[in-house]
């Protein structure tokens, strides 16, 4: 999985974050048996954790739809993101496995 960046203006709830979880050999990670996938965003020394939707099990596609309640936790700037799958085996697996994706939060000029 090549690392990538998602840009959002502060307080926006679109675009939806959608990612394909890839194995180290760049094949899609099959999510059969997964009990959860969690979005983790590192912000100011803390980790913001959000449950993701599993959109396509065999293709490893997951998504997160931003909501207004996310914004008190998310600050302006560039933040590391990763995705953790739980179950069945291995019990926990983190993507991307060699780095991070990034969430870039930009100022919304009217801050509304």
C-alpha cells in the first residue's frame, strides 16, 4: 500500500475516506472473518479512533464517513493515519504495514 494523503477543510464531512487494505505483496487483503476495522489518526500526541465500515470483504475495501462530531478532536495540520483489522488470524493486523497514510486538515475560511 503506497502511502497517500486525504485533504479535508476543517468542519467538512466529505469526501468519505475509502481505502483498499493491501498485503505487503500489494494484493488486496481479504477481510473474511474480520470482526472490526478501526481508523486511527494521530493528533497532538493522542490517537483518535473511529470504527470503519467494511464495504467489500474479498477486496479489502473499507470506509469512514466524517461527521461533525469528529472536528473537536481533529486539528489543523498533517496527521498520521493507519487502519487496524481485528480477527480472525492474525488477531490484529495494521495497514499500511510499512508507514502511514496522512490526513491533512486545512483551514476553512469561514470556519462554519
